[in-house]
C-alpha cells in the first residue's frame, strides 16, 4: 500500500494459509486418481513393480544425460506433501523441445565435498532449487557416502527472460537420470523408479522422465512409490508450441503457495480428476 506520494512504498504481507480440504473432498480426489489409473489400465498400461534399491556406500562412476521440459495441460499447483513433492490431484502434461537440460555427474572417492555448477555458475546444494531434498533422498535410499561433481546446463532455443516453459522439469529429468546411471544403473530401465526419483527434485520432473503426453498420478496420503507419471500411449497429435516470454520475478514455490491460499483453489483442485479423464 502506498502511504503518500513521495514516501516509501510498503510491500503487503502475504499470509499463506494451509489448504483445508474436508475428508469427503480428499476422498473425492483419491477416487478420481483411482479412476485415472483404471483408464490407463483399460488402455493397455501395466504397472511396473517397485524395485529393490541396493545399498551402496561408495561409487566410482560418471554419466551424461539430456532431458526435455514440460507444459501443463491440466496444470499442477500446490503440494499435499511438500517434503516428498506429492500433489493434491492427478494432472496431465506434455514434453516439448523449446529447451533441453544437459547434466554430467561424476562420483569419486577423491572428492572431499559435493560440487555443483549450474549454467556456468558454481553453486551449492542448499541454494540450488530442488537439490537438497533430492540428494538427501538419494543418500537415505543407498547410504551413499561418495561425493560428486555435477555440471548442469539448460540450453534454450531462444534466449528469453520468461517463465513457464518447464525447465525445472528438464533439470529434474536430467539430474535424476544421470545420478541413477551413475549409482544404480540396473534400475534405469524402471520408469516408475526414475519418475519417483525425479519427483524429489521437482514434481514436474515426473513428466520429463515419461516423455510425450503423460498423467501424474497423485493425491494426499498416496504412497511415495505410487505417485509418478505414466506415459499416455497411442497419441497421434501434431503440436506446435508458440511462446511469448513475459519477464517475471515470481518464483515457482511462491506460485504454489499463492495458489493454495486462493479461495478458488479447492474448487479448481476438485475438478482436476474429471478434467484429466476428459
């Protein structure tokens, strides 16, 4: 609110309230997610088994991977479980090639610390979006003690200061797949595992892993290994994406919080399963 002309302008304080779904509404979202699963099964999908994740304390390996970004067709905003990046409802996305992320990772017993270079700049785990939870989950699963060097670069077809092209998803897809190839290559053929692994970096990373058109199955209190993206097969659609970059200072995490604080959020969320089915 601007107090007076010529005086300082104060930023309004935004108070994010927790999303308050009733149990009946949560059941509606869970049942809607199940209907989406049944639709996939009727169209030939067979769920991969959740694999055994081996314990490995030391690794000497490297990998180079590329992955592509996503666009939400039935959009995702808000997390029922922020620590595990589990969404309130299923949603549909598609991958596109407006940019791609290349990630190189090397694990070596010679390294005394983790080193991360993102788009040419030295970074650290705490300040790199999505990285802290992702690496924590990797070490919890495996007991891995080896440090790593990671170099990740997002290459855009057109340089533009805008948001919304899903580059965090391509980063999640590339980083998770590179780490999987380096640490447990025997699991890289299991798309379900790669999906869940990528989800800890970025929820939309699930869709980057699947490629094409996909649906991310999710709802509150779903088991972590059951919340992942499934590719929708036999889709023959010729798509062109036209983008108009609009500069924005809004961060993705802020957008999630602002959406959940809206009075319209519950109505929007409760419609998602049916929209996904349509």
